[in-house]
C-alpha cells in the first residue's frame, strides 16, 4: 500500500509528518486514508 510520503502533493515537515493541501498527515499514513482523496504517486526521479 502506498503511503502519504510517496505522494506528489506531500511536502515534508519533518521525518514523521508532512503537509498535503493544508492538512498535516503522518508520513506513513496509508494513501487510502488521504484526507483530500488526492493521492498521486511521485514520478520516478
């Protein structure tokens, strides 16, 4: 299962949490639990 930290909209705050469209989310939160239902995987770098 992908996690929030793997989303292109996720902006890291620190090692354990980040921001997604103004919502603070845990880095290891399952993407299915996204508060905005906007999960998009990051493109391979």
